[in-house]
C-alpha cells in the first residue's frame, strides 16, 4: 500500500536555486570570506601583547565575523542539500553544491587560521582579553576550546592543503556513497504488485509484518549490496585512509581521539559507557530469544530482528502520525506540542519515499530563518512515527537555542548531546502510548518498538563501534577488500548479538549503506547515539520525578549544549557520567521494559 506523505517547502528561504536572492546570498558569502581574510592579516600583525583591551576587541570582532559567515553558510548549504538529498539526479543542485563546497574550503581555512591564532595566545591571555569585550566574553568557551584543539593542528600550509584536497578525496568518496546508494532500486513484488523499490524502501521492509516479505527483502538487499560492494569498499578505504593520514600528521593518539574531543567527553566517560553497554548484552539476548519464541523459532534471523510484534495491523497515515505526535508532545510540554504542530503545518518535513531520495532520516537547521527541515522515509509503521518524533526532537533542540539568542558558535553541539533531545522525544511518544494501552497485543507492539530501538542503539551500535575500530587498525596497514569488510562486520555482530541471533543469517553488508562511515572528518559516528539514548533515559527518569518543573531546566540544557562539556552539563542534574553506575542505571530502566516484554 502506498502511503501519502509530505514534501518539505523551503521557499521562505530562497525562491529557487537560480533566483536572484539565492545568487546574491552566495555572492555575499564569498565577499564575507574575502573580508575575513583581510581582517586576519590585520589581526596577526597587531601588537596586542601588552594591551588586553585591544586584543579583546580583535577577538570580539573575529567572533562576530565568524558568526555572520556561519549563519549565512548554515542557510545556503541546507537549502542546496534540500534538493540534493531528495533528488540525487538533480544536476543543477549537484553543481550548486560543488560550487559552494569549493568556496567553503576558504571558510575551513579561515576557521583553521582562527584556531591557530587563538591557540598561540594561550588560555590565560585569552581569558584576560575576553573579559574586556562583550562578544569575546560571551564566547569564552569556544575560544578556550580553540586553544586546546590548536595543539592538534598541522602547519598552516598543510591545513590549507588538507582542506583543499578533501574535496577530491574523502569528501568525494562520501558523496559517491550517498549518490550510489540513493539511486539503487530493485524490482520487488509487494502487496501482489511488482514494484521498483528504491534502496531506502527496501531497507524499510525489515519491519514488514509478513515474514516472507521480510525474508525476500533480506535476500534482495544482499544481492543489491553485493553488486556495489567493491565500489563502496573503495569509498570506505579512501575515507578512512584520509582520516588516518591526517590523524597522524596532527599528532592524534589514535582514530577515536578526535571523535572524543568533538564529542566533548573523555576516555573515562566513553569506557564507562561502553563497559555498561557490554554488561547489558545478556538482557538484550534474553529479549531476542523471547522474540524468537513468540515467532515460533529457535533463533532470530536478521530479517526477523525488526519484525513487528503484537497488533500489527495498524498502519498510520501521515496525518494520524502528526496528530499522534502532537498530542503526546503536548503532555510533556504544550510548547513542544505547539512547536511540532508548526513544523507539520508549515511543511518542514519531507517524508515521502521516492526514487533518488537519500535513505534514513535527518534534521537540518536553517540559521537565517531560525527553522529546521526534516527528512524521513515514512511508510506508515510505528517505527517511522518514532523516527519523526526523533527528528522533531532535533528541531526543538535548535528552537531552544534560537529562542535564547544563541549565536552560531554557541550552538556548536557535540554529537553526544545532539542526540539528547531527539531520543527524549522518542521516549515521550512511546511512554505516553504505554500508559494508554490496555490490550496485551497492543502493549506487546509498543514495547517491541521501544526495546527494538534500544537494542539497535546499544547492541548494534556497539557492533558498529567494533567494526570501525578494526577497520581503522587494519586500514593503517593496507586497503581492505569488500570481503574483508564483510568479515569484520559479521564478526562484530557475532560478538555483540551472540546467541541472540541465528549466526547463519546476519547482515554483513551493514557497512555499505550507513552514511556514518563515509565522512573523513566525523569518525565513530556511532557511540553518540548510545550516549544520547542513555543520557535521555536518565533525564526522563528525573522528569518523571519532578514533572513540569523539569521542563525549564531541560530547555536551558538544550540551549546550552554548545557552551559546556558533556560532564559539566550532566552535573547540573546531579549526574556523574564518568562512572559506570549512571549508564548501568539507565540500562536497568530498559531492562525492566524487557522483563515486562518477556512476561507477555
């Protein structure tokens, strides 16, 4: 059955890619970059050692200029991406993206120069100077972070070269992966009709209620990915090879070092979280085994992993999904409910499945209009309703920053904390439903969706962490073949899912279509999802204790995620994320859901 869903509208940003306002914005962006170049030449020659006030003024001006540049770029780029991600055959959009990326190399270089300049000043000098200027003072956290990260920079010439080369290197490989996977399709019989299904729609069949359809979808996926695995292996090798080279040149300890810094956490926190996750595998395997029994099987095959359980005849129209989300968001906070309604009413969401559109889901902020846009691939399942809630959480996160007047630099949020609001919104929707459900089969369906999502974020994410760790270790010595990548993926799944799944039917091609592996500047984009789930679960437990009084503090937390490290933000709620106990306590909440599930 075809599900009607919305397409997004960005005409309030620019009329079109060939419109005068869009072209003027791009021209202005280039002009601002050139002006920043002139400013830096002046600033680097200024004698500021004995005059904190003069230095403070320069720091403030640098911050103001960078904020203006980022506000414009964070408007132009999402606008272009709105075309590229929904129609990878749009040549005009592809050209506009390429042209903008060429210009953005200059922005990357300017950011590098800024970091190097501030780094040479040192923390004490920056502190003294920033206290003399309002703009500099308001961005002291960002300035200090630049000082700390400047020690992991190559020479200016090398950083400039790296920024220029990535367009034809790692960035190009990432774009190839996205273009290739978005244009794949397969002839597939669904609901009695032979249809041409794009890859995202094929992936969504993993949650189809009919087992034979799921099984055929699994087989079709394997054939599809096998046909492009060598090309995607080349992409993976190119991306990881670039990351390894730059990490070495910049003096990074290992591949995960930069990821931890970007996440604004430390190894103690990461190890505590990963340790608690590993300890939780037996409880998740209990869930997998019980689900297998409910399906009349000894063990789950991969195609049964996301099979819906309980009452599965409910298919949400897009309008029903909208009303369901708004109603439940309202129970948490009327402000959140009104925000979601605004997103739906103003066509912020592109949810329709179609050929040429990227798979998965994401949310992107558009700075100058202070709005967000959401991409999803809606199929009427509860899983996709939950996905919409997740992405609306990201949008609300941005709204909290916009409302409090945070600048672009103050909004730079680490990946870990970026998942907090999104998973909180997922939890709000699911928990609200659990309170209403009385029919055992409906309860089973809702618990299944919640626990299955948690299993994906804890067990599957851990397998992806293991996969990426080994890929980096082995790529340092030699390129990896597609067969080797398949083997690493399969062994990682065996190590995490264990006897919870049928080892004969895993998904060794998981690495092919996940875009998170294909960014040279964003390695290990996996464990932040686990952080977000467990941190949000802990926060939701606090909300249950304090009710509406929790919401203002929560909104303030979201508005501040670009201005403190993760541990310091957690301290506001009396949470110590450097100990395993916090993570274990959050996992115990999921464990109680699993116990409830296994009683059904």
